[in-house]
């Protein structure tokens, strides 16, 4: 199987892309269109608290500092 992904639209906070899968055995092609919504740090923290968690720490992702966060949270008692 061969696969390809291409970004089809960027309208932040939404990013749309198309995945195309080509099956080598018979040449069949399947496409899948998807849209991701990227929330900022404040939105994620608010959502965690609203759903019963305490945010203990927010770290930078080691391979993407300043671009991706790792949230350490604990269910509030």
C-alpha cells in the first residue's frame, strides 16, 4: 500500500488535509478528507478544569518546544 497526505486548507485553528491510499495489489484508490482543530494552551487548560482535572504542570513537547504542549493533570478529588 502506498499513501500520500496533502494539506488542503489552513484556516486557523482548523487545518484540513486529504489522505490517499493506493492498494498495490489491485490499484484501488481510497481517499479520506479530515479536519483537525488546534486548541491553544488556555482552551485545553479550561477544558481540563471544567471536566474535573487539576493542571499540575504544562511542559513543552521535547521535539517541538513552543509549538506543542504536554499537560500533566490529575483528577480533582
